C-alpha cells in the first residue's frame, strides 16, 4: 500500500510532547463541510461534478485560504504551489511561499499516485489555521504541489486535508490531528464526523475536533477497536441482505470520508449485489445497475444491506447504496475493484452513522465510535413518518439518494461521466490498494447497452 510505519521513538516523542503540552488545551472547534457551496466555489460546472466533502483552512502568515477535502482515508495535507504550471493547479487556489513569513521548505520531495490521479512536489511546513473558533497549529508539515494530474480538475477542493494515521502518510510526516495532539491543542484525543443524511442540502456535514456534538446523533455511541495500524478500520465479521447472511471474504472495514462508494473485492461485490433484487452486472463497465430502472416499484422492492462490525449490526437502506445517474438509471454504490481483505465504507455509510475517531495515547491504538446520525434541522428522513404509504416512502427515499443526473437529453456517455465523477474523490487510497475512482472510471467509459 505504499504506507510507512512510524518508528517507536517517533511515537514516544509524540506521547511525551502531548503530555507536556496538555495544559495548553484550547477547547473544541468545528469545521463545516460542503458538497456544493456557490460562495466558496464560484465555478458552477465544477460544483456540479464535485462529490468530495470539503471545508476551509488557511496556511501561512498572513494566512492564505484554501478548500480542502477532509479525508479520514488519507493522512497528508497538500495544496498547489504558485510555481505549478499544471492546468489543475491554475484552476485552483495556489499557495505563494514567498508571501508567507513563516514558511519553511525541507529538502524532501514527495510523489503520490492516487487512484484518481497523481501529485508531486516539496514537503514544507507553515502555520495551519482552521475551524470555528479559529485554531492554529504552529508548524504543520504539508506538501506544496508543483505538478497535478488533470484528474483533479473537476473537484471543488484545492487540495487534501488528511485525517488518517501517521503510518499512512506518504510524506512520512505527522498529519494535522496528530500534530494537534503533540501540541496539546485538543481537550480530548478525538474528532467526530457528521455527514448530513440529505446530500443535497447546503450544510453537507461538519467535523468537531476535540469533542462530540451531541445534537448530531441519537442513542448511544458504540466504540469499536481499530484493527489496523494504518487505517481507521474496524473488524467485519459478516454481511446480510434483507436479513439473510451473505458470505464475504473481507475481514476489515475502513471508514473513509473521502470515498463516495462502498468498495469491495470483485467476488464480495458480486455476492452482495447478486442478493439485491433486480441488480445486474454491466460487464462492459464493471459496475452494477438495476435492470428495472428507477421506477417506484423497483425502488420499493429493495432490501437493507447490513454490516456486522465489531459484533454489532449496522444497516443501510437503498437511499444509501443506490446512486441515481439518470431518469431511468440507478446504479449500485457497492462497487468492485478493491481488495479481497477489506471493504471501504465511504460517505454513503457515514451519512447514516455519526462517527468518532479516537486515539488512545497510552496504548497508541485507535477506536471508532458509531451512533445513529441525525438529520439536519428541517430535513425529513424516510423513517420520519409512522407507517407511511409506499408512495411517501419511495418519495422520501428519492430525496435522500445521491443524485448525479444530467439533463433529460444527456447522452449515454454523459451519464457514464456523471457516475464516474461521483465515484471519484481527490486524494484517495493509493492506486495499488484498489481502483476507486480513476481506474474504475476508465472501465466505465463507453455507453450502456
């Protein structure tokens, strides 16, 4: 996977630094997340194609503002450099190192190939400021990109804001969350993620650093131990479709806010999708779609898909695992192309479940808390009406489905492009771990038969 583990002495230094700085805790702070915000991204075409959750952060002195994809499946921060001549750089906000009095450049270079593109540049450090109330990290390592592939053209994000483990860093540096722990900025060694169950609203989500917003979930939070030294991941003991067990080989589930889909190995994806009524493989495109289209009767017959995580059951309704890409085209967000050893639970899982990412400084292990997420004020869930009619239930389901449809007269290739864009994310798992995004997109190009 191209991941390097931090040395024991490195982790020890982190723990010592955290204990020395605990008295300097500054409290919790929030970062609002968006999928489509016309005030932050002025390009309507790019907003229409974007499927990545992004928020604002600043680098340098005086601060320079960027939109970053906040991603629990990656660990690095990078932004385009003003010296970059790639088209993708020029279409996004670029960082001017000469304009920052606190900027420092190292002698290290980085080059990362993601499933959705590639980025190269220099490892640097500067003051990082983000959140509300505004919070600063005095010397955060980040990548200053001098080259970006064209695959990043259609995302609202200027760069990446990784929230993963230090062992996942391709630059071999501390990610922001762990830098904050080392500086004693957070009152608790955790951050929590709420993604709006209705992806079409302006308020797409939020991240709370150092605490938990109790207004964003209901019931109790169940904490499950992380089973990986590299990813925020929990054990997967089984799956079911419509309460009937299905056999899968994957034993681990990675929680990835930077993914749109649920990525599985080919065999597991075939097993799960094969148990869903009317779901068929489009072999030419290596994806699954409903043979009955997006009619009410078709959607009404769809079952729940259940994941057994840490001995607990977590279910997704069709509003979470179906992507609408045309008036009569509905595809499965459970996609093949990943590893047989794990699955990736992306935004469609995290829109239903509130998640807490917690680091234990004593044991140097992570855990993930899961609870039922709440709708944003003014939203209605498909479960909000007691004993709803089938028409009402399907209408509520449609309201919560991810919809990447093009106009009624869109060509077949445009529909494919919509799906490809929705399944892509900036800064995803390195290409060697599974083709979520660009590699899948290449398979999708063509037309549906």
